């Protein structure tokens, strides 16, 4: 797959750690090469098609997408597939000073697209550039954090939105958030907060874990119903889930017994795994939860045409559980000590091996490195188009889960 490009995402966070969008890139495997206009149009169209629905519109709700594209892409017809108010293009000072490119940027701004300058340091020397921008980016990858903070201070009065890149640890995030920066791009969800901040399992999580163990042991429905009745919140969520439009029920289900019978054991286990993650009360959970959901959905989608239906459903659980240690604030060994899982799931979570491990590793790679995605995709003969579509569809699916 030498001429294919895999989309990589970074979550875009606000100062409260909520996911408000994504920075998407499709890097070339050869750093010295560049994408043709034709291929750029294909990738932009793929993003637009994955996130748009004729009936429901933009599937990412209020979420933004940041795209770093070369000047040649700024006038492509494919841009019409992207909603201007949700799309931000990254540009450089050189782009702003080149007259043809500047004309394209002005045209995009008139249509309502956002424009972000990739190096805030340079705008300090020519503040007239701010007129063409909706956002400037401050790179915190350097060790001189104080200097970067001064750049922020100099721009604070301009009223322009400021985005921090390369904030790689939560301490730096906290400092930037306290300064008032608007958004953050990086891989913070891969760097857990201190486990000492965890309060352990809350009562709902304890009930959910017990139910998961009972499902794995094929307990009688009456026994599951007896446990569910002890937690009104979990019962309510189950009935709401089973009656959601996505389940296709013709009449409302009001009985726990009916809900359990209709759902079945494997789907019930999958739903409980999602519920376990969403029941966390840790303050840094939103980005972790979304990453876990995307991993689960992406792994499941990729496995559907290769593995059995039951194994594909297990891939969703594997993806969800891959960040459960960080969501719950306990080690993965402790997670697996509390939850009864198969050896195949355990192998995937601990060492990325077995039948499920490679699919989890592939889903994780979409957050990291295009070359790694290509290497992991090769044994299964996945094309970039297949993985990119599954990846983008997983993001849209997560954004449209019932609250």
C-alpha cells in the first residue's frame, strides 16, 4: 500500500477536558513527498461523506475538525462537503504572504470557514495577519514553557481563539487551562493522571461488575433481574437503551425480563461494558471515555468481515476495556481481577496478542502513527479507504450515542 494514506486523529479538548473536536491528518509515508490535488480531494471528500447524513446533517454535532492542508487544497471543490462553521484549516505565515494563497484564505473566511495560524510566535511580528485568522496555535513542545506562555499573554488581548499543541502531560494542561487557553490538541489521554487521585469503584460500578460476571457465567435471567432491581439508575438506563430508536422495537419495553430476553447475553455484556466506563466519576474521564468508545467501535467494525459475530462483539468490549484501567484509576491487572473475561480478551488487553490483540493494536495506531497503521493493516489486507472509513464512521457513531 505504498500510495495510500491513513487518517490519524488527535482529540481537541477544551479547558474542562471535554472533547470538542479532532485534528485530522493523513501524513504521507515518505516525509519528502506530498499528496496530489486529486488524492487530497479524495480524503477531504471522505471526511465530508463520513460526517454528513442526508437526513441528520453534520453527525459530529458542534464538534470541530482541524485540517492541516497545503495551499493547493484550499480551493478544491471537495471543500463544499464540509460545513464551514465546523471546519478549521491550518495555514502558515508563508501562506498568508503569498497573494494567490491569501486570496483563497479570504474566500474561505467569507464562506465561514475557520483559519488557524500554525505558529503564533510569528504573528507577534505582524499583527495585521490576525485579520485573516480565527485561531492561532501555540506549540508547547519546546522546553521553554515560560516563553510560550508569554506568547499567549501577548495575544490574550486580541480576542482571538488560542489553541495549544503538544501539551503532553496533565500538569502542563492544568497550567495552560488556568491561563485561559481555549483548546488543546495532543495525546493526553495516553498519559494517565496519577492513580492516587482515584476514589475506587462507586456503587453503580460495583453492581455493573457483578452483572458482567453473572452474564459471563450464563446466570438465569431471573437472577440478573434480581440484581438489576437493586439499582434503579442501571435499570432505567437499560430500559432506555432497549427502547431507543436504534434497537428497532415496535412497542415500548417496560419489563426487565423482556429487556434481558430481547437483548441477549453477548449484547448485554457489551452494553454493560459501555455502562461501566460511562459510570466513572473521575474528573478527567471525557477524553478517555471517547477514545475507548472509538477503539471499541473501530475494532468491531474491522473485525466484522473477518471474525464471527460473537468475536466482533467481543472486539467492542476489548476496545472499551483497553482504557478501563485509566477510567477507573486502577491497574489493568486489578481490572482483570475484578472482571471475569476470557483468555482471548485478557491476552489482547495485556499484550495485544491472540485473536483480538491485533485489531485493538490497529485501532490504537489510528491515534498514533500512519506507518504503524499500515504495518498492522497489511496481514488483513485492509486498504486505507476501508480503515479510514471505519475510523471516521466510529467517530460519528460515538458522537451520536444516546446521552
